[in-house]
């Protein structure tokens, strides 16, 4: 996979301050998030890790601007962030590709919506397809791709619009273990190349440690931040080097313990 494409947009700081969210069910309300402060520093790979149903995706959608928090605010580079926009690109767990469009046209879709000329957007789309190792599938259609290939198209499509922050909602959660491992490697390479600010939601301790600079470990619902864990393992990381590092075992055990002992209901 090539890693020659670089970003023209500077990475930005994304913050959530005092984020609280309650789902209003009419006769009853369900508190999901209870007073979370979170900061993704410019160019940082930050993971949000927590048990299933704890509100990780809800927090990510609040940071993206899709959900308005009950309390608190989201800031992008110290300014209050508005509705969803091109500066905050998001990759979902579901691929959400247009089946009637070719791979290259799927990747170029956001650029088309921004009014970029066809020749230019095709050139940009092909560059990002090369970055994720799919340039040979540019003229294929989604039905011809595996799940892992579809997710790589989704990542390329989001990167093609050159967002300052990349938000990812368990993008590898539906994939088999081998494909997931391969895409983790590719995402690490992409991040190294682009230096995007990344906020990555996962429930996998191994995935969070392998990819991240820091990990926000969340409690069960209603969610709070149990601990912010620094991942100081050297980069570039491989699974072999990570497993051979004496610090990895204790770090894994510590993070896993935070999840196992998570308070809440």
C-alpha cells in the first residue's frame, strides 16, 4: 500500500466539554453520557474504548455534530463547532457505499458535492485508492468487493475530502479477525502518512493499544471517563514488536482491568 499522499489541511484539535446526553423516551428518559470532557489533540490518534452499549458511538456522533448534547459543547480548534461539515469526516461501521456507482465515483462523491471538477476529483480519488491499496479496483462496483475492501473504499472516500479530523465508529467491528488485522495495519500507515487527528471508537483493547496515542476508557452507562491511558509504545508498531515489548503486557492488563471493573449498570 502506498503512503505518498499527504494532507493539505492542518489537523485540528477537537474537544467535548461537559458532555451530557439523555435519550428522551417520552414517559421515561435514559441517561447515556454523564459529564464527559474529551480532547483530541492536533495530529493525535485517540481511541474511545468501553463496554458495549456504554455510549461510545453516541459520544462520537456528538463530536461529529450529528447529535446535539443535552448539556455541554463541542469545539473545533477552540471555536464552537456547528453542524456536520467537511472538517469532520466520519467512517461508519456499515460501509454506506452507493451500489450504482463505481469505486472511484464513490470515493469522489464528496468532492463532487463540493463542486470539484470531474478530472480533478477523479485524480484525487485515484490517489486515495492507491493509498488504501485499491487502485486496481477503481472501476469495480461495491457488489464485487469483499467487506474489507468496501471499508477501505469508505476510508478513502472520507480522506478524499481532506478533513481536519477523522472520526471512526468501530469501522472494523463487522470484519473477520484476519481482515481486521490487515486493515488496522493499513489505517496505521494512512495515519502516519496524513497525520490526521483521529478519534476512533472500539471495544477491543488490543486494537486500541495498537493504534492509539491515548485511550479514553469509559464506564458503563451512564458513561463517564474512567481513565485516560497514555500508550507510550514506540512507533512504527508491528504486532511482533508490540508483543515483545515488556510494557505491552502490563498496559493491556491495566486497560482490561478498567473495563472489567467498570462501575455503572
